[in-house]
């Protein structure tokens, strides 16, 4: 049954993506940019609806009161494709930093261009970071926008050892805006590089914003400490819940470190 639900959801998810990309195109490309956000927000919400109805996985996101007005950086854990689409309906004008090659994909790349996402050339990290910082700052000066960036870069399994990159520190320093960490363990239910979609409730939390102007080391310490502490709470809650999802070895190891034994 799990395999059938996962197959049905994956098929419906990608079919919905392709259908909506073409269906909404006339409105999306002709509407002003602030109105065109209706399309990706609707796609995100409809995807979460399909996820709940077909895979029996609910999404529960709390802490919206911690989102500041105006420009800020949203810094979620990166465990799953889920966390790339679940948060932007809560933001007024989000912006992503993306591989420039994504901009070259027909239709998909045009959708990204419409929203003025920031392409990055990964050839030289120092030059790329400098260019990205300048482009993002220009966007935030033009309109209050919310940068979504994943501090660890690539997806990591739930409970894995943190591997935060210093790129977010540079952006925090250069942009001078608050950073809102986001904790979740979505990788338990929508695992990376896996076909199966496990039922349950994905809980995510917008944490209290870290104010601008902190020392670099202090900012990084707070970002890691506060994010990981909240993720540990959510991991324990998910692992000890009735009908808990299967736990990867990284999660089992982390739970043992926290003194939690799973039977």
C-alpha cells in the first residue's frame, strides 16, 4: 500500500507541475510580478494538498509570528524536496539563489526569470558570492524581499552531523537583515533520493529571528545552536509518535546521543 500511494503521489505531483506550468502561463507572464506570485503559491498549496490526500502526509508549519516585516533571510534545514516548496507561500516576495543552468530550462527557467531569481555561476566561489551578494542587495533595495538560502548547501539526512557553510555568514554581513532559522525533519517522510513517501505529519517551525549586526562567529554559533536544538525536539517528537516513519541510521545515532531509545 505504501508503494502504491508513493507511486500515485509522485505521478500526481509531476503531472500537476507540468499541467499548471502550461495552464497558468498566459496569466503568469502577462500579470504584474506581485500578482503573478499567485501561481507558485497555488502550486505549492496544491502540492501539499496532494501530498496529504494521496500519501497521507500532513504539513504543519508554525511560528509565522516570527517572520519580520520587509526584507530578511530565511534559513531552513535542507533535507528534502519538500523544504524547497513548502515555505514560500508564507513569504510576501521570496527570492532564491539558483544555479544559472536552471534558467536555461524552457518554461521552468522562464518562470524563474519572471520572479527575478538570482543565478549563480559556481566557477569561482569568491567571485560568485560577491556577485550574488550585490545582486540580492539590489533586489532588496528595489523591493522588500525574503531570501531563502539553505545554510548547509546540499540536502542532509535527519540527525546527520551539521555542516553549515560560511556563505550565509557573508550574506548576513553584507545584507544587514535579520535571519529566520527554520527547523524541521521532513527528510523522515520525504527522504532525499528515495521513491517512498511515508505517512504522518511533517512539523516545521519558523524560529525567532537573529538580528543583524552580530559578530560573524556569534551569528554562526546562534544559527547552528538554535536550529539544531529545535530540530532535535522535532526529531524526538516524530520518532516517538505512534506510527513513526522509518528512521535512517543518522537519526538513530542522534537519538542515542540525546538519550532517547527507540524500541
